[in-house]
C-alpha cells in the first residue's frame, strides 16, 4: 500500500474512534454541542473515506482510457471536502442560532470536556502532519484533509466553550463563538474549493513557475531561445507546451536530441508531469 493511502486509511480509523466517543458521551451528557461535533466526525468519516479511495485511484498508472493517469481524482475529493466544510459551517451556525433562542444546561460535563480536549489534541496532530505530508508529496486531497482537521479543532473548541459556558451560566457564549467559527469554516471551504477547481479546470500555474521553466530551457546547450510557453494543471501536476529555437543548419537527429534534453530537464522540475516540445529552426 502506498504511503499516501496509509495516511488516509489511518485518518478514517481515527475519525471512527472520535465519532463513537463523542456520540456516546453526547447522548449521556445531552450536550447539543457535543452531539453536533459527533455529526461533524461522522461527516469526516465519509469525506476521509472518499479521500482514501481518490488517492488510491490517483496512484494508479496511466492506461488506454486514461493516457495521462488518474491525477484528477484527488482534486475531486478535495472539492467534496469543500462541500462538507460548507455543510458543517451551516450546521454549526444553525445550531448556534437555535441555542441563542433556547439555551439549555447539561449533565456529565466532565466527560464531555475530556472527550473534546482529546479530540482537539488528536486533530491538531493530524492537521500538522497532513499539511506537511500533503505539501511534501504534492497531494491536494491530503492537504485539504489537513485543513479539514484544522476546522475540526475549531468545531470541537466551540463545543468545549459551550460545555464550560454551561458551568458558569454563560449560555450565550457557545452560540456567539459558534457563529464566528462557522464563518471561518465557510471561508476555509471556499479556499479549498477554489484551489481544487483550478486543478480541475486546467488553470495556469503561477507566473514564477513559467519563468523557472523558461530559465531551465535556455540553459540547455543548443537552444537559442524559447517562446509560447504554455502550461496548465492536470490534477495537482502541470503539463507544459514549449517552442524552442535551434540552429536551422542542424539535421533532424540533432534537433531531436536537443528536444529530448529540454523535455528531460523540464520534467525533472517540481510538479511537472509532462512537457511537449516543438522545435523551430531559426
């Protein structure tokens, strides 16, 4: 099993554990905040399972039906996470408004606090680890899952504020904090959505990436210049089309050799999947 698949599988198992713990304590404590957080963990089980299968599909080699591989599977999973973030933000804000209107007390607060603190610690570790691995391996789905884990820390924090607020009779504190956090989660979902939509729509990479490609090309011996450098995302990776200028006195074999050297140099750059080289004799 690929390392990226192991990361996502372990994430699913961790979320199952958190869901069961929150659900049991939430039922016994009658804490609406904790039960809402349990629903959040259940959504995580669904979304992380989707990520696991998306990463597994993405790791498959190219075939006749998908000659450039299956890399778009991960941005699709990332987009689903953005949708789940929107649902979560809506649910938190809805419950917050309800609790503003009808505040309530709860029992078994100590158990609820323990579960929520454990959940926050676990999710902080997951957030840092998955963001790091997602960037290292250039896996947008894992990175999106890391951002989702950060959202989970915020959501559990809201629930914790609600539990502690009940102890001191500050019932409104939970609702106000929940509304603020729902806005943060909505924005995080928006960021994830935009990034992954760009991957799916074949958006051009940043200009600095194109400049780096040009600098790499013109350093190759035999290249007199380059122009019409076009690049777009295929999933989280980049495909690039380049026109290189070579001496018109060179024969076809020599021009082809230079073309191969350019292709190899460009494809060795970070996040470049495929380079298509056009030779222009000058």
